[in-house]
């Protein structure tokens, strides 16, 4: 049903970020009404909000990836030669399926391999995979969390990534593995128990 409501909004000419915010407001208002009337239990509330969190992240990543690929080409792994995708990990309540109507979402961005984008026309400007996914991650955070006339979709917390706020926004699998082995603290490893890949 999320996709149908969003489709109705975008078909009417509403840009995706605004349409997603309107959908979020509808989801939250519906859940609050059902909760107050005793028609929704806690399980319904957290399952619905978690499903919407997944949907919002997945929808924006797909749209933003296509936009960036049109400008810079498609990211390719230097070892495998395979197309690379941004893997958004839901952590905390999002990862554990426990999101409520006021929760922010804890995310980690990673990708399998380093390399660079494969361009298909002279108009496209190649980027390293790291730079491509960094730009994609920044755009995703903005799409979800910037406050507009329609509010925001989710506040985004990136503090669980390797090295926290001082670390790079995105990390290759190799970087994540090395960090957790060499300097990751116990609580950071425990946090990964709830990690769930939403994309990629």
C-alpha cells in the first residue's frame, strides 16, 4: 500500500521527497488514531513503522542511484568486475524491527569493493566507487531528514559507522572488517547483532 499511495502522489506531480513526507505523515496519523482507539497493538505499530522505514530507504536509494549513474556511470568492482550497489544497513530499532512513530533511524553505508564507475558516454565523468557512494549517502540522508514544508521522513543517525562521526560516511567491506578486528569496541560489535541489509 505504501507504493500505491506514493505512486498517486508522484503521478500528480509531487516530487519524490515531498511525496514520501506526505506518506509518512499519513502513516503516523493513521497509527496514532488506531492506537488511541485501541485498534492497533504495539506489534502493529512497530511492524508498520519498520516496513515504512525499509520502504523509504529502498525507494530513495533506487531513485538517487539512477540519477547519479546517469551523470557518473555505474560503480564496478576492480577485482570482480561486478556492478556495485550501496548496501544500507539498518541498525538499532530499524534493524531489529522495533521502530516506533518517534524513532530516528540508525544507518551504516557500505559497499563490497573499491573501483570506479564505468562510463558509457563522453558526457559522464567517472568517480571512484568510494566517492560515488559518499555522494549517494549524502543525498539519501538529505532526502530522508531535511525539514521542509511537509516535515521530514526520518531523522538519520550515522554514529554507529566505523569511527563514528569522525569516520568516512561510507566504507568498503574491507574497511569495515579491518576496523572491527583492529579497533572496534565490544559494544560496537554487539550493535551489529541487529544489523539488517535494506538494500544491495
